[in-house]
C-alpha cells in the first residue's frame, strides 16, 4: 500500500468487489454518450476475461474508506511482428471528480510504474473513447509526471451519429 496525502493506493482484494461496483456506477466515462462499465456481479472476475493476469488498483480516502480512484494493469498474450509476446493493457481508469485536477493521477501512475518493475511487459496499451476529450487531453499531456502516451489508431464503434464515435487507442510508452 502507498499513501498519498489523504488517499491510500493498493491492489484490490475480493472484499473490494462490491465497493468497486458502486464506485463505477457513480463515475461513467464522459463523451457524447456517457457509458458506465460496472461489470456486475463481479468486477474482479470480469477483469480477468481475456487476460493472463490483472492487477486492479484502488485508491481509498483515509477518512471515509470510500474508493476515489481505480485503474487496472493487465497482461495479455498477443502477436508482435508475428511473434507471441505478453503485452500490457492499462484500463478502467476512473477518478472521482474531486481528485481529477490534482497530482493524484500522476501518483497513481507512479504506483503502476512500481508494479511494472516485475518486468512482465515492455510497453502498455490503453483504449479511450475519442469523444472523451478530457481523458485524452490529460493522458497525452505528459504533465505532472504522467508517462508519455500518444494516439496510435482509430477504429469504428459501429454507432451511426452525426459526430464521430470512434475510439482512440492510446499507447503509453514503456515505463522507464
């Protein structure tokens, strides 16, 4: 566990599953369509689907015990240049409104960087909805110690709307 001011960051345990579901129901992804991925009845079991390993990181307010932030680091098997390899996937990044404009996000990424020291993967990928402009702006800003990230491709979501509804894949650089 790591403490950052009034917040403790740790790896989620089975006992956190219900609180994670409540937190996710309150923190939808922004954009033209607000989406909530709660993954009920068990977020932790759902997070394992398609992954070899998952570490769900929760941030809790010391005073209330409530979850104020969440993210996950997964290891997936993929092919890179035709060769099987483990790749990292960062997902489910959510912060309570109160924590979004602080150094909290960079401290959370530092926690993920510490997990990266296991050497399982060299780089990470993430997916952000294209019209979640706030998330894209923050994650590609490189400010406050955030890792380097850049959009790599767009893929159609299949939704027919007057404005784009594609997704942007963002690939953070290898933690160094």
